[in-house]
C-alpha cells in the first residue's frame, strides 16, 4: 500500500518530520507497520540484531607484567524506546561503528581491571575478570543505547615471557607427581589385579581339576553300574520275554480251547441233544402208539363185550327158564325180572371193563365161549 511501511522483526522504524510523543525527536515503530506520508515524513531503519566485537589488547598487571588478552563481546541495541533513540542518534548513519566503539569501550575497561589484578588472579579467576569488565562498562554502554549479552575472554598469554609457564611449573610438578603416584598406584593395582587374576585362574584350574576328577569318578561309577546292570538288565529282559511268551502260550491255549469247544464240544453237544430229542421223540411216539394200541384194544374189547352181552343175558334168561320162579306181580313182575337180567348183564360188562387186561392176550381171552351150558 502506498505510504505504508513495515519494519523487519529485528529492526526499528524511525519516522521523522512530525511531532512525536513526549520529548522524542522522532517516532519509533517496532513489530508493526505505519503510514509514512510521502515528502512530509521520512522513515529510516535501525538494526536490533545481535552484533559482535572483538578485542585484542596488551594489558599490564599489578605486577607490571604485560599480558596479551583477547576477548569477544556480544551486544545489541536495547529494545526500549529510549535505547533505540540513543543508538539511532549515534549510529543510524554508520551502524558499523557500533562494533568499533564497543570494542574500544571494552578495551579501556579491560586494561583498567587487569591493571588492578595479579597474573595469578587473572589466570585463576578469569570469570571474575569478565564480570568486573561487564559491570564497569554496563553504564557507559547504556548511555549509547547498547546492552551487552555476553563477554568471553578467549586467551591470555605473557608474550613469551615465561611467567605464566613458571607460575604453572609447581602446579605442573605437583600434577606430574600426582600423575606418577597415580600411575604407580595404577601399576600396583594392575599388578595386584594380575596376581588376583592368576590366583583366580589357578583356583579355577584346581576346581576344574577337582570337578573333572569327580566327573570322571561319577562316569566310571556309572559305567561300572551300567556294566553290572547289563547282565541284570538282560536277565530281566529275558524274564520279561519268558513271561510274555508264557502269557502268549496261555492265550494261545485259551484260544485253542475255545476253538475246540467251537469245533468239537459244541457239535458233540448239539449231536447229543439231537439224539436225546430224537429219543424223546421216539419214546413219545411209542407211548402214543401204545396208547393208541391200548385204546384200539379197549375199543375192540368193549365191542366184544357188547357183542357178547346179549348172549350173556340170553344165557341168564335161559337159566331162569328152567328154574322154578314164582312171579308175583304179573306182567310188572316179569318186566322186573327182565330188567334185572339186563342189569346183571351190564354189571358183568362193567366188571369186565374195570379189570386190567394184558392187551396182547385180551383179544383171545375175550373170545366168547360158544359152549352151551344146561
């Protein structure tokens, strides 16, 4: 947009040509844009990024010993409006001069602080030196709108004089002595460790030999037991084989017995049962035939008796004809006599039927007697 300007995130936009707030000579804009009226307003930009300045200075200590000191300063323009205005009024046209001026300021403070210290203090308390230089330059840097983020002393040397080396000689000797002692102690510990290792190896070898001996004894014992157990195991195996064979023989005998029962006994029993059944059937047949024959003979006998009954009655009547009988009741009495004769004939018939006869002779014994009797 025409007339609208926006500073970068690490810049401050300075707008001049108009009355600013308060006593500020110009308007400071950071973090957002603003309208700049052409021809009537002018906008310039001041960097707020981190800057670096190096210092390489010869400094004389309290003891009069010259030291070469190298340091690096990290600084920037302050973020507040007052610091930006102060820095802009001094460095806006030549912003590279901020690094030069900062280096000179710190060089002066560095010489001043080192001049009040001994070499031993400077070497041993380097952080203290940096802190005192920062504290001494803080107010002066603030007046020109700059803030120091860090001061790092990179190196300190005596330019080949040998003072620092001489100062460090006792310490180096002590360090070397301590190093030698430590090395001796390390060697001693190494020797002890080696001896301990050898002792442990010997102990391990001894224990290994014992274990091997025990193992060999156990193996020999196991082999002896195995050798001794071999015949016993073989005998046991043979006994088991015999037992199995005996069991198989018993099973074979039982099977053969079952086969004999199936092949011989069962057929014989069946044949005997058949013969018995046939015998019983024959006996039953003979009984039936005998009963039939007896029944036939009985029928024949009864028929013979019946056939003889009239003759018997007739003979009885004939006998009565020659007898001297007196009939009292006339016709009724005669009838009674005839009935009595018939009854006597029937009684004789029943008596004859009730007797036991020999069926083989019954037919001949019952042949009627044809002889006449007076």
